[in-house]
C-alpha cells in the first residue's frame, strides 16, 4: 500500500506544475485580442476545463473511483446541464417575446442617457 | 455500539460512510454553484447594459489567489499521503501549509473587497458586481468552512490518530475531497469573472 502511495507523489508534483502553467496560460490568453470574442471565451473555458480535469482526476482520484460515485456524478452532470439550459428557456419566453425586464431597463437608461448599467 | 463501515468498505458500494456522504454533498454543491453560474450566464448574455467588471478587478491579486488555492490543494493531498505513510509530523506540516495558503487566500480577498468598497463598488452598484460578490462571497464562505475543519484536525481532532488511525486517515481524505472541490470552483470562477 505504501509503495502504491509513493508512486503518486511525483504525479501530484507534476500536476501542481501543470496547474501553475495552465493558470499562466489563462491569464496570458485573456490579454490576446482574438478576432471573434467567442474564440477567447472558448480558449478560457478549455484551459479551465483542463485544469478542472487534472484536479478532479488526480487530486480527487476520479480516474480510479468506484462505480457508485461515477453514477452519482453522471446524474449530477445531467442536472447541471439542465440548469444551464433553463435560462435559455427563460430567455426565449420573456426577452425574445417582449416580456423581459430589460425592456424597462433599456427605457430607463435611454431616458437617463446612460450607456451601461451601474451607479447609484 | 460500533457504527459499521466507518473504516471498512461497504460490499455493495465499495465505499466507507464518510466518502459516500461527501460525494453526495459535493453533488449538491455542484448544483448550488451551477445555479449561480447559470444565473450569471443568463444575466450577462441578456443584458445590453452589462457593466464590464474586468476593468475594475485586480487580475494579479486573483492570479495570486489561484496559485495559493492550487498550492493548498497539493499540500492537502500530501497531508493525506503522509498519513497513509504513517508519518504524523509530515501530516501536520502539510496541513499547516494548507492552512497558511487558505488564510493567504482570505487576506488577499479582504484587500480586494476593501478596495472595491472604498471606491463605492458595492453589490448594489450593478448586476455584474452583484454577481461577483455573490459568487466569490459564497466561495469565501466555503474557504472559511474548510479552515474550520482543518483547525479541528490539527487541534483536538488529531487525537483520533492514536485510537483509530484508519478512520482519521479517511476523515482527512474526505476533508481533502471538499477542499479540492473548493479549488475546482475557483478554477472556473477566476476566468469567468476576472478574465472573460
């Protein structure tokens, strides 16, 4: 058992270095002006996902876990995506069809001549 | 009466009690932060007057905080490894380092929040700042929760090592899983709020 654990130590150190490098990449990528905003968004999320994968698989040992935990997490991921999609339904029903709260915001701001929200 | 499966693995799940419990708790945490991320995406994408907080947030300080949390995740997993190797002194050292990084994170966050408040950037200033304070504030509460648990394990909780070393090691593994999740949340909060 001890020997098994000892084999993990260099892996943890390598993951640590990889996470620091990826953090530097995240910050560096934010200073690059991509021709399309969504490319920057995609790059940022891809790097964050890579970091998340390293933490989850190595530090949380999800690369070698019991089936029960995979089952719980699969269910969680499904509901997580349902949560992410719910605003799209809300958006479709209210903003796109002219019932959204932001119409009022737009009206107020156009009256006040503001170009963005914020302020007391 | 001895509670079953505190140390031994249940034959059906292959898990001990605390590990099953923490994973169910973490699943609920995913939904909690997921709801906030979901609200953030909705508010940001549908608001034509979104106040871009990137211009007022301190990226170098947030990068330092990211490095602190990543370091604390490594020291946390190393404290568990130390217990597996029956080295209590190294466990104490790594857990102290984890605590040090956690307090470092809170101190940096204190300076960040203070600077915002001093300039009048309170949650009521804009929806984007309300999102920023809600999401980072909830994350800070999780960091404080972790610190309380670590202080217990380095203080009175360490006595269990003498009576039930296997169960104590399991407790540290479970605390570690929670802490790595806190790190994981920050990994996504950092680019979402500060960079994108």
